[in-house]
């Protein structure tokens, strides 16, 4: 027997990246009384991870709760970047409705379509929030039309097409139901959530069932399973069973050691919970995302959402450079293997496969950023390893080799349009649409995913830093042919030693340097960029020969050009097929796979003549 749990609302905030989800959650928590009046609250308080705060993006979905009147609203903040779409897909199973946040200028973007489609497939109620209405360039009525067109395009029901629309400025903490009125607080949105998002349904008297939508690790309590109670109730010390998502025949019995509910941003211990609430429970280390926690009398699993397939792969291997083991704490294949497998359990969008070599692992993800975040987290945790150039995952469909195609949306100034279209055309991009947006132009392309590797820096150059670029996986299409995405070569160090000013001064005539005097280098390490599409070996360790005779004024001041320091993403974009990125907690070094110059020359000769 189904019954409605009237005192609870479960809602997720979904949107494209940078449309204001986390800021909106901030204001809802503030005005929901989660913080004291005199409490200082950080911007984007839900972005608690150090990497999230540095990059200004949400990477992991987070849970919070607020009381509005006598109703508890559980809020789930989700990532907006396409590479973390797997996080959005699985947390949508926890909620009964969504707030779709759309920027009042940018309108609907690739990720807006993706997350809305997932919400509609689960038949969730939708509240449309047009955010940033205080922008001078806001196009409120046009953006509303774009959202309604998107709903129709995705086959929304009549009820979903009649979704309520709120107009907000999350930064100012105001919302209204009238586009002409700015509003004074967030109450209109909170009232709309209570009125429009349905209360959770479930049989409170049935056997306990909870679908695990995410897992967290706690140093004292072990693994915490997070999910919505679908039916029944549960209390501390109760005996429950775990039905494994990956192996339906596997059943694990365990005792519930702790139960937590969300209050504000905190997890609060409780002794029992009932249907409809979002909770955390601990008691078994074997729980994974997608598992069903259930009563021992009823071992039926709850169906879990199908996570979209990865489209990019990289190889992670043990560091074997001359500097191996000098800067990291975890350097062995066992450390690397354990960490990658642990990450794959936590992130269902990530796949890890062993290879013929015990020191190398294939890691598959949703995009370059998805895997680069993993690389950055691992180096911060003390790991030392090497990664290869990102590659797309090809598929054979009806006997034809196919590759992933991305939908790319670009907003650029008018005078940059020609350069952008020309560059993307060379990368097999197909222009689908072109629309003016005030003084800017919006371009829509279908382009092979590999055509975007290494394009970001070129794009910023072509648009003088004023362009905005967003992409999302579109579909698999027949292979488009070879793409030469790297039109430059590398300056490669000749010997192991320490770079000195004299050696660097003579080397900078060949290209732009990536290192400064005093940097330790080894033979085969990339130390600069050659504008020509060929590699040149340079001796950056060469010192000036000293003599016992010096004429006055013969020494010249050696002035070095400013170096280009590469970030992790730029280093990954830089890589060619014959290169690796050495990652340590202290340094990022690009190196040739074959360090010996003679052996590398022979290998290149064989490749050209094969």
C-alpha cells in the first residue's frame, strides 16, 4: 500500500556549468535558517572540496537539508560539467523533482539538454528557474522560449510543459514569479517547491528498502551508504542485507551501526528513519553505488539507472623515469592498482582495466577533465605515476569503424568567427547553426571528440580570451579521417643534469622554453615548444667554457624569455603519441616514451618507412 510522506520534499538542482546552481543552494540554505544571522558564510559553501573551490566548479554531488515551515526540503547540488554527468544520472534516483536552472543570457546549453532529458526519463516534476535576471544583457523572454522548445524537443508530457517558472538572481538572494519584478527573497521559490514537487511515496509499513546512490568514506565510521528510503523503516543495530548491483546473486548480511539524517550541511545521528527521507547508514565496507539495502525477508533489488558509457581513455603506468621514486609517497604498481580500482567503485562513470603489463592500467572516463581531476587528486594524495595521451574509444557498428562525436557550442565576438570556423573545419568540425547574440555570435558544431584535444589554448588565442566553449557527447558516427591536432614539435633535453642560464639562452632560439634555470632535467625530457612540427634535441645543461683570459666587455648579459608554465590540463593537451606525462606531488614533466635519442631516432625512422 503506497502512502505519501507529506512532511518531506526531495529536490535536485540541475543545470549547465556556471549557470548558478551552487550559489542558488547557498541562498536557499541561508534563507531556510540553516546559518545563524551573524554567521559568516563562504561563497558556494557546498563546494567543500579544495579542488572545487580552486576551479570554481562542482565535481561531486552534495546533500543538504533545510526546514521551511514544518516541511523538510532535502536539496541535492549536482555538477554542471558534462564530464561529471554520471554524478547527475545516479542522484536523480534519490529525488522526486528538479529545479532546472538556466542562465538568463546564455539560455539552454548542451548540459542543460542532457540533465533535463535524464530528469524527464524518470518522470520527475520540473521547476524552471531563470537565473541571473539582473544581468544587463539578460534575454529573459527568449530564454523562456528556448526552455519550452527544449521541453517539446525532448518529448515532455503536457504536465511537464506547464512547469512553473521562477525568475531569480541567486547572487542577490531574490526570486519572483513575475519577470518584471525582482522580488525580495527566495520565498516564492521555496513556496513553489512545496506546492509543485510531490512528497515521496512509499509503503511505510513494508520491508525496508534503500537504493544506494552515492558512497562516502569516513575515517572513524568506515563506508557510508547514501540514498533515499524507498519503503519501510530502519533503526540502529537492525540486521539488514545488501543486494550487490554488479553481482545480483551476491547477498551480504550486516548490522546497521550508525544512521544519519541531513540537517543543513551536517549529518546528524538518529536512532531510526522512515520512508521518503535521504539518509546515510554505516555497517559494511562492501557497499557500492547501485546496491540495494533491504530487509532479509525481501531480497528484491531496486532497478538502478544505466550510467552513460565512457568515451575517452588514458593509460596510467608506474613512473620509470630517471627521477622515479624521488618525489612521491606511493610509487608501486600495487599502490596504483588499489587506488584506481577504489576510484572505479566510487565513480561508476570510470572504468579501470588491467593490461598485458603489470605496471600499466587502462582508465576510461567521460572526458579529459573527468580523468584529469582523478590525476590531480592522486598527485595531491602523494602518488607518483605516468599517464599517456588521451584517446577516444572507437566502436564497430554494423561493421563500420565509428568514433564519438561531440556537440560543441561556442559564443565568440563577431571578429573571431572566421578564425574559429577555419580551425574547427581543419579538425573535422561541421557547422550546424549560427545565431547572433547581441555583439556576439553563437556557433554550433558537430565535431569528433578527438578534434577537441589540445584545442582550448588555440581557441583562447583565436578569440583573444573572450570566447566561451562548451561541449557534450552527441553520438557515434563513422570515422572522419586523420586529424593533425598538434602543429608544433618539442625541444628535448640532451642529458641529465641541472638546466643553466647559458644552456637555456642558446636553446631559446629554437622555440619557447617550459623550464627555468635550476630545473633538474634528464635526457628525453621535453623542455620547450618548437614552432615547427619536429622535435629538436637541445643541451640546456651546457655551461660556458671558462678561460684564464678575459677581455673587458666581452661578456654579454644573458636574458631569457619568459617561460610558459603548463597546468595539468595544458600538459595533457600537449602530449603526442610518443610522449608521457610524469605526474608527482611536486612536478609535472613531459617526457618521450623512448628516452634514448638514438633509439628514438631508429623508432621514428621505422615508423616513417613502415
